[in-house]
């Protein structure tokens, strides 16, 4: 259907569901259809969470100390801003939000079901001032004298509504819909469906809806991983030639609690209806390509596992978290004191301009006169991390700034940023299938993929009372994947034999030494580092930088590595040639990484980057598929809820089990992940350990 045809369709008035009899009709229609799309609207109430009220109070005390005015209006608005931010945050918190609308759609039909919308229709419209007029009385700033200011200022006078119509309760709605939500044979469809299923779970005693989850974000990502974002409006516009179904009222999700009843009714219908239409259109495009359908099924099958993993959360040692915050604060103060030996008074290590002046200005201008490595788009000396790493060792200031950035990020992400996200001592990270080009899982709140490997942060994540953590990961999964595809005889023989350390055996081959004669330094420089560089297009120059060895030695290592494992390099060339011809690289599971734009760019560097991305997509994407399928298998094997999957990071799984059953469940986890399984001629190897903390289990 064209955009014009869509726009010209007659607009029917959307009607809200307000009776139990109508709910019964919905259930019958969904059961006949055999699948349904749903979307929820949620809101937050800060008064219902003691933890949140404590956070608000702490924030207000800190904010109040910075206010330089005693004006009651200013202080009230400052406090209200904190409360409003938390209220908005709670609306998106699936463990603490309240669902007060739900939209449901099937072929040709959609329903909007309200459960306590606070407004009727507009009686008096809202009034907004842009700052060019004096606000009406009661909406003006208060002077210290207590009188209202007559100065011009922005203002908002909220709309006045009629009383809302009678609506069903959550108990009535979710009680009636339980039949379809808990039917494992009825697929559930949504846009960012994990949010909706987790929001609904609280009305079923924390139990997630059953059955296959289908996410239109994931479907679109399989078809095009290069979109800037995967919001519903973006995906709809992409699939329906720029048409915007929300052109009449706009996307009002963020303001839904302050909108009139009829407007929200229409909006909820639209969300459900257009998600259904997207699902049908996207699946038609995917189903005509069996490899893409296979890749899609891998992602869809793991969605429910991810949702449950997010619901489970992982325990955090809160006392240790507070101690880490204090320790990092002390470390940062010490670094700042050390910097003051070289920097001028008032130097700010977070300000690029200050770092540029200190590092690169001449000594007569108070700088260190270091050589400029690269410049920003604006022509200023760059001070990004890659530059600082290249300057490392040139002056103590560089090392101190790098250390400052490391500790500052650690504190802001894993202490200050993590504390407000805790629920009864647990952190509930979010895992995403549509935020990486290769299909690899990513995480947020916080980003566990970038978690420091030392014990400062990982030791914060602990087992619950009476439990232990099992941590298992794949040994050299990406190198094994390259062997699966390339069939390199030398590398494959090492993996198939399985008795030798891969990095030591590689170094022995590269240096023509006996296996037992390879020392630690040779293993690192001629084995481990080249093995990690091979999949990412790294060469002698990068090896020289990483290993801190002369370039000529690095060139010799790479040349010998290429001779020893020549089939690996031939395969990489074949992947690049095929990707250049097709415009995309393909994983074992059928996922595509579309790179035609990079291959066709006149800039040789961009072409080279596309070549690296093609190889990386095949390797990283296939490794990710192995892990996703393993997560589904492990979830089926675990005795839930006594045993729970908690975290996935790259090729690593963290599981909680009863402390007295670790020896029972560790081999189950390893075997579920495929330990000993032979894929394309290469065996997988999984290593697992148990301990009370993530760090201790990983560090064994």
C-alpha cells in the first residue's frame, strides 16, 4: 500500500474496551487467530517504592546544598524535577511500573483496554507560555518577599479534564487474558517485547507470558542492521515508504498520563495495530530467504530466555559497593594531587581544552610540548583514549590522565550509576539483540560487556544466600570458528588433538620450536597475540604496539604465522571476495552483515575497514549464534527457579545454583553449552568454575 493510499484511508473512531464480555471476545478471537500482538502503556508512582524515595531524598539533599537561593518556588521546582525524573524512570522499570493500558491486535482487529486512565476529555485546554509573556497568577515565580514576580517566563498551565469513564481493573483484565498470555502454543508479538512481557509478569506473580516471543525490532535488524535506531516510528517509516501513522496526534507515549482519554485510546490502537502490520510485512520479507529465516529463529528463540534472565537479576554486595565508591574517590583525589605537580592550578582532567593545553602546548606556554598524534575534525589536537595510549610512557601526566579516566568511568558506571538501579540488592541488566552489527548480544544498565576484568567490580556480583555462582565460557571460540570455516590443517589439528594449549602450540609452530621449549614471552608474542589479531585484520604494526617489540620482529612473527597457517589467510581473502561480490558477509546461521556501502566507498581506508568487518562479522556473528543456541539449551536443562541464568557476556554464562549442588550442575552447564560438541569438524571446549562471587569463579 502506498503512502498516499494509507493517508487517504477513512479514519475509524477507536473505541476502548470497558466490559468483561468484550475481554472474553478478545480471548476467543486471539485463540482462533493463534497469535497476537500486544503493547502496554505504563506509569510510575514514586510513593510505592521506599528505595526510590530514599534515592530522591539523597539527591535532594545534594541538590539543596548547591542552591544559592532561598526562593521557595525555585526550591520546589528543583525538588519536583528530581521527583518527575524518577517518576518517568519508574514507568520504564518493568519490576516497579504499573500497566494502565494494553493494546492487542490480530489480523484486521485491534483493541485498546484502559485500566485506570486518570483523564476524561479536555474541558479547558492546557496553556503554554514560551517566555515572551508574563505567566498567569499562580504560575509565576515567587520573590524573596513572598510576592509573585511579574517578569516574563515560560510556563505551563495544565489542561482541565472531565472525569474519566468507568474502566476495568488490572485484576479483571489480566485475569481474563491469562488464558492467552499463558498458552505456550500462542506466539506473542511486540516491539521491544521483553519490556511488555516483563511489565505484564507482575500481574501473574512474577511469571512471564509463555510461548514464542516475536520482536519486530529483531525482525527489522535481521533485514537491516545499519539503521540509526529501531524505534517503532523509524521501522514503520522504513517499511511503509515514510508513512507516519502518528501524524495526527504524534507519538504520545511519554505524556500518556496527561492526555485525554479518546486520544490515548486511538494511540494504543495504533501502537498495537501497526506493530501487527510490521510483523506481517517483515516476516514476509524474511521468509523468502531461508538463511535469514534461520538467523531470525535463532534470535527469536532466545528472547524469552533473555527476558527471564533480566527478571532474575544478579545479587550485588552493597556494603562492598559503598566501600569501592569511597576507595575510588580517594584514588581520584590522589591522582589529582599528583597531576598538580605538573599541571597549572585549576586543571580539570575531564576538560579536553585543559588536556590539550597541558599535553601539547610549548613549555613556554606552560605545556609539556608532546608531539601531536592526530587532530579533531575542528583542527584541535586530539586527546581521545587512542591518542593517550600512544603517548603512554612519554610523560607521567599521560599515565595519570589514563588512570583518572579509568577510575572515573569505573565510579560513574559501576558505583554511582549502578546504585540507583538496584532492586532489593539485585541488579537487573538489560540484554539487546539489535544493537550490534554482527548480532552479538549487548547489554545496558549497566554495560556488562565492558566490565573491567580485575576484581574491583566483578567481585561486587555475588551469589544469593545459600547459592553459588557457576561461570562457564568457551575456550578460544572465535579462533575455533575460523578453523570451522577455513579447515586450516595446522590449526585444526591442534584443536582436534585437544591436549595442547592453543597459544603455546601456535608459538611453537611459528617459531619452529618444540612445544615444551616455548617460554611465556614467546607464547605471548608469537602465539596468543597473533591468534587474537588474526580475526580483526591486525598486522605487524599493531602487534609491535601491543607487544612492545620492534617492528622488524613483529613483521617476522606475522610472516611466520602466515606461513604456518596459510589456509586461515586464504579463507579470509575468500570471505572478503564473496562479501564484496554479494554486498554482505554471512554467518553460519544465515545472518548477513551488509557492507556494500563500505566496499564501494572511494576512500581506501573505508574499503579496508569493510574488509575487516566482513571477516569479523562471520567470526563474531557465528560465535554469537553458538552461544545464543546454547543459552536456550541451558535454560531447558536448569531446574528453575532453584537454578537461574543470570548474565551473559560475550562467550561467558553466569548461573546461580544451590551451593550444595555445584558439582551436579557444573557439568550440566558445560555440556549444555556444547562442551565436546563437534561443529564443522572442530570440537567446542567449555570451561566452568564455581565460587561465591563472579570474580572468584572467573579467576579460578
